[in-house]
C-alpha cells in the first residue's frame, strides 16, 4: 500500500507517518505538504532516509501536482489544513483556500488521476463541525448523525470540506470516508494549541492564558490513538461513511490547566484569566461507538494522568524543537535539506 498523505509535516501528519511505517512495515508514504507556518520538516528528520518515505513540497490546490502523485499512490489520506481556531477568527481567508478549495482540488485530482475511482480518500475532519454541546447535559454527545452546526470560521471551512467529500460520494460514487476526531494531544504539536502553549510558557517562566472562566470542555485524544483509528478507516472503513473518533476523556480547560500545573510543579498563580475567545464553543464530546462496533477501534493511549504527563515530559525534554519552532529557525533546516523553494 502506497499512501499519499497531505499535510504530513504537521502535528498529526508527522505522527501518522511514523505510526504507519512502524505498524505497517510494508507500506510506503508520500507526504505532500506546503510547509505553511505549522508544517515543519524537522518533525520527520528521523524518517527522511527511510526509503519507504518521500517528501514532496507542494500545495494541495495545485491540481496537476496532486493528480501526478495520486497516479503513483493506492490511496489518499487528507490531513492538510489550516487548523487553528484563533487564526481563523483573525483571518478566515486561508481557511477557505486550503480547507474548502484545497479539499475540492484533492477530489478533482482523484477523479482525474483515478478514473475507475478505485482509490480511497480518507478525509480527516473534526468534531468541531457539529458545533457545541451544553455543559449541563453530560449524557449528550456528538454522534455521526448530529446536525452540522459549525460556529467558528475554522469549523465552517472544515464543514465545507466534509460536504464536498460527501457530494463526491453521492454524485460520482467515489470511495471516500470521513473521520471526525476530538482534540489531539502528543508530541510535535505546534505551540499555539493549548497544551504545548501552556507547557512551553511554564518552562519559560511565563503565565498561562486561560480563556474566559475555563469551564469549556474538550475530549482529549492521544495523537497515536487518532493515527490508529485513521489507519483502521483506511483499511476497513465502508465507503461513504463518517466515523467519529474520541478519547473518552472529557476535561474542562480549568481541569486541564490544573493537571499541567501539577505536572510542571507550578501553582495557581501561574493562571492568567484572559478575555474569552469569540464564539467559544462550550463543550465537545464524542460518541465513538460506531468505529468501535464496526471497525473494532477504541482509544488505548489517551487515559490521564499518564498520557498527559508523558506529553508534558516530551516538551520538557525537547526544548530545542519548540524553541526552533517558535523562532521559525526550522525553516533554515528545510532550506538546507530541500533548497530554497
Ligand atoms: P497542523 O496545523 O499541525 O498541520 C497542518 C499541515 O498541513 C501543515 O504541515 C501544513 O504545512 C499543511 N498545509 C496547510 N495548508 C496546506 C496546503 N494548502 N497544501 C499543502 N499542505 C498544507 O494541523 P494538525 O493539528 O496536524 O491537523 C491535521 C488535520 O487534522 C487537519 O485537517 C485538522 O483539521 C484535523 N484535526 C486536528 C485536530 C487537532 O486536535 N489537532 C483535531 C481534529 C481534527
Ligand atoms: P485549542 O488548543 O486552540 O483547540 P480547539 O480550539 O480546536 O479546541 O484550544 C483548546 C481549548 O483551550 C479551547 O477551549 C480554547 C482554550 N484555550 C485557552 O484557554 N487559552 C489558550 O491560549 C488557547 C490557545 C486555548
């Protein structure tokens, strides 16, 4: 199996490459990534010389490039996206471009390069397409049938991409699956997302900016559990189906912050309550019973405190990684490896 992975130099993508090459020694991965601010080739420095892996610098909106790579591959796992809600609030345009237009371009390239439509597309989406849940009804969770009611520009752009993928199935009979997962955590996450941001702030002696009252709830999924689920959908999922992926691990942001403070031996005084995010979704919670029932997947690496402590330790042990990410210095590394593209 040769997989064309889009967005493989980002957080989840780089973990996916490592996971696939470890768990499926016979597979190959081509990683197509535009190396935006969050794409970092250093995330895969240890894999570069592995002959089962190839990096291609390019944009998913370049249909010729995507089609060329699809001709070589057996399937596409599509992760490339603008991924940060706060950035989408500041400027939604790149989200429309990469997430909506980019996904439609991947679909068009698949039709062009794969006229018999035998090659599968796994579209990696998010639980944020469902909108938000109330805090006072813990029994209510997102199922695959929950209406799509995105609230942020990021979520709206991901919803658009999901709907184009859905339309490709219904209109052309393309072999597509959609996954919708909850908040991921683990190594190599860009330090703008809450966990690496808080840990690296604390290492640097700074405070952690907690939005609003900290009551918002997220369901935390270890990135390797997510990678395993995406691989299961690629190998065993049914065409046209949506699969929710969750960690069974709901925490308020205040609980999360306390756990991080504890793991870092810091006190409450490090919390700085700041102005709430605009339109801040209250609660995400995933009912992942479909993927468990149909594909036999369930999370085994996401349980806290162990999984969170191991993640905190990774950032503590790898200061050179996040310091270079924060300063943008990894771009020099890229230029040395691949030329000044
Ligand atoms: P990330 O920002 O770390 O990585 C995104 C990658 O996509 C980067 O390497 C970037 O260079 C690349 N990219 C962006 N636009 C591109 C384009 N036009 N062409 C080619 N490459 C491009 O994001 P992530 O956290 O790894 O998320 C990966 C996917 O998973 C996204 O689709 C995201 O919506 C989804 N997701 C993430 C989470 C999470 O908690 N991180 C949760 C649910 C779903
Ligand atoms: P984030 O990591 O941005 O993921 P998402 O918005 O996709 O869920 O944020 C996770 C939660 O943490 C979210 O409820 C917003 C909150 N948050 C803060 O309180 N402070 C911060 O500085 C950030 C980045 C997030």
